[in-house]
C-alpha cells in the first residue's frame, strides 16, 4: 500500500455542467461548492492529511467579469457562513497564490479564515487562488539568491512546508495541468476523469485511491 499524504484537485467542468443543465455557468459553480464539501468530509473520514483545490488561476482573470465576481462572492459567503463548522471539523485553511493581489473583500475574509483555523490539525486544505505555477517558480528562483539548490528553491515555493501531491485528480475530460503545481507534480500520479466536477463523488475518490494503492512508485528507481 502506498502512503497517501496529499491529494490535489483540478475542479474542471462547473461552467459546462451548468450549461448542460440549461442553467448558467454560475449555477455550475454553486453546485461545485457542494461537491467540495462532500469531498472534504470524505477525505477526513479516509484520514487524508492534506488536500489542495485549484480554485482560481492567474489566467482566470480572462473570464467574464460577472463570473469572476460571482466566484469571489461564493468564497466570501461560504467562509462567512461555514467558519464555525470548518473550525469544529479541525480543518486548517491555507492559501496558495498571490493573495495580496485579490480584491480587498475576498482578501480580508481569506486572511481571517487562515488566522481562525491556524491551530487546527485534523486536515490541511490548501486553496490555490490567484495561483500560477510558472510565476511561483520564478519568484522562488529570485528568492534563492546565491544558493540555487533544489532544497533551497523548494523552501521558497507556496508549498514550502508541505509534501508534494501523491495524487492529482482532474475532472472535466481535459488532460493537462493548466499551470498548476508544475514543480510539485514531478512524480505525482495523475488521474483524469471525463465526469464534470459537480458530478464527482466520494465513490469516485475511493476508486482512485484504490488504483493508487496498486501503483508501483519508483521515483526514478527500479
């Protein structure tokens, strides 16, 4: 059995799911939040220590303004309403990305949530918001100064105190990383599903973990 420390998710397909249902893309994002909640509960039950959700990339600023505003409003509403539940579940929230470049309202609620959950130890949930892996790597290289070793570079990534993902799950049918954790996923086991994110469920997660358990992970060895 392979040790499982960290699962990363690219939650693709919310907008398409909404359109497929004859509704809006934003309706798909709303349903996507419900899937996040289900998967978090499942990961807690399965004793997965760390999970990371790719919430909003640095390229997502190209999307329509009303969709961006809706996404940020969803985040604000969720953390305003669910903060007590998050704390009670022992969830620690981290943000990966350029948080200081976000609008004031979303920045404040995220920083408040980070502070409120910093002592929790049941599970770490990383939210990649305004995140771009290429910029993360460039900034880390700049910070390493003279000592440009791999170890020193990794100390300057957003994930500096975290193990790299063992599993990446991407829904939505697309088989690419989309500028997500490019450095950290050198040896991650990749699982791509056609199913759109709002349709992803705990049974799908368990099936993937079982497949992961059967993989021989060599990390460049034999």
